[in-house]
C-alpha cells in the first residue's frame, strides 16, 4: 500500500465521542513479534520506528514490514490479554476501568471535561464505538489521492475489521426517526459516504467480538516487525550535524521496570521515525523533545530545538449530549450503526448503553 493512503485511516474507524471494549482475533494472541519492553535490548536499529501502536501505527507497521524492519513502541498492553473484554457487552465496563494498567486512561481537560485516552495496542479502535465508513469521493479528490489506490486501501482494512451490523430495536428506531425527520434518502447498508440515512459498518462481528487495528498486524511480516508493549517513549533524538534543519534519528524509551532503552534508525536515507501517538501524545512528545512553542518549552525547562508555536494548538472534540430514559424492560447495548449525513457534512447518530433498565442514549 502507498504510505500516504494511511493518513486517512482515522476516517475508516471513527473514534466517535467515547471509547469502548477490546479486540478479538484467533491469530492475535500468537503474534511472536509482540513482546514486553523489558525484553528489549538496550540499543537496537531499525529501518522505521513507529511511536504509538494505534489505528495509524498498526496499519503503517503492517505495510512497512513487507519491505523493511519496523519497531513499534506502544505504552499500553495487549488487547488480547482479556478475551471477555472484547465482547460488546463489556462496552461500559472496559471504558470505566481506569486502573494503573487499564486500557482506558482518564484525563480532564483544562475546561473540566472528563474524557479518556487509549493505552493499548490498537489504540482508540480498542475503546471506541466502532462505526466504520469511507471518506467521500470529494475528499479523496481534493486530497489528490488516486481513487483506485484508495479503494484498495479501504478493502485491505475491511477484510480484517469491518462487518455489516445486525439491526436491533434501538438502531432501527434511530433509522426510522432520521428518515421521518427528513434526513433522506434512506440508502440501506453501505460503507460509502452517502447523503441521507444509512447503515454503516461496525468493527463488531456477528458474535459480538471486537476487531481492531491490532488485527491488521496479521498482514505484517513477522520476521521484520517487533512490537514492544509497555514501552513509554520519553524523547525523540534529533541531529543537526551537516543539516540546515534537525532530523530525527532515534528515540529513548523506558520499559515497565524503569530501564531505559535506545533505538536508532539504520543509517540510510529511506527511513523515518513515525509519530502516531494520538492527538495528545504526539504534540506532548514533540514538546518533550524540544519541538514546540519556545516560551512554553523554556517555562518547563526544555531546551528549544525548533520554535513551532502551532504544536499542541487548536485541538477540539465533538459535542455530546446524554439522555437518560427509564425503560420497563432490559435494554440492549446499542452502539452506532445508523448515521444521518446532511448536505452540510454533519453526521447524526445515537447509541445506547443499557444499565439497570435505563438506556443512556448518547
């Protein structure tokens, strides 16, 4: 796959508002390239170093390993450690588990808004609501991508993680409500970006098990890929020797036992360090490495390497409203399956988490 295709992998498995669950694969637990960071050598070299084994990181690592050696550094654990957490019924339980080694890490924004970050191989796709859809043709054309290659990339992902959902009571009601409200036409089940109301894909199979970006590593060449879990990257190393601008050449990471390790790129031109640590982790790591707003870095005792005031700026989230509706009978867990797409590119959806016969509709 061309590398630029995976820039929009986040559009494929949408992390919609809130996170969920785990992932399931018959092959996943037997990945021999997946190891604890405490087993890593103190120094190593690779063609590519991927920081963050989330939705983008796993897809890129699987592809790059076909022709190069790849190291993936993931601060969390394996989503295959707890098979029960892969079930759709574990949606709320997995999300609310916020212990020291949990997949879900609670944080509070400066505005006082509670949210969670993923801390597990597979990233947000292990915790989110699992709605799958393709980008619009207009988006692809404006980006200048080749539509044939984009289609092949979609299918590459869909073979592992996308399924047609089983429509049940709540989502059927959502579908009828959107159509009645004028979000038309009704397009049935489709992965395509279609105006109106449609049934999209889900990353839960018919047995209720979750499939995530971690499953994409089944495509990887196991002889060229190493994934270290519980590997917390502390700094990206840069060099300015003989160069007008700094170039990243290595990373420092710490394992769960507190031991520091160093990994560098093999010394040739066709290699890179790929930072895919999420909307919070990526700018944080850049700033810890000296790339960011000069004044902010100096305030925290970090020597500025590149004064880039936009690092960490402009991040926002989607609004969410929760409705608590009493129900006289048990309520199914109903994640996002139906979406209404307006001409203004707004997406309307509802999901329900049943607890004590009270559906919490989001």
